[in-house]
C-alpha cells in the first residue's frame, strides 16, 4: 500500500508534510521518546535522509517534515517514507510516491 502525493515541480517548497503512525486498530502510536527521519529518493537514485520532528503532543503519533526545496534535484518519480525510533523500536511509514517535473523557466527567488 502506498500514498500518492503531488505532483510537484522541482524547486517548490510545499507546506510541511504530516504523517500519523497508527497501530493495527487505527489508534495513534505514542511517539514519546522517539526520533523521526524522512527518507526520499528518485526512483532509481540513492536515498537521502532528512531530519523530521515528532509532533506535539507525541501521543498523537504525528511526525512532520518541513520541505526546503532541495529534495527534488531532478524531475522524475520519487519514493519517500518516514522512520521513527526510540533505540528499541523502529517503525517505517507507508510508502509515499510522487512525480516531479521540471519548471517552465528559472525558479524565482520569491
């Protein structure tokens, strides 16, 4: 199972990406004491690991990644996922997929 995002344009800085970790019953997993990471790669490229944050309160199971505009250096089909861990348990999100196209012109400094 995967989540479809986008489509995006190279150079965009979207609103922060929010994901909720849930158990098999659909209840939020308490992420107190967990660290969060966001892994992203072009389909055939090497993954890059970015820092993400556990939301507040951690009991809501939410993690957030704030886009910076450098995650998509080329157009293509991208795969991403969140990871959380507390040194004992480590969990991955559902797979996220999205397409990125080249902008029509230069990316404006706005």
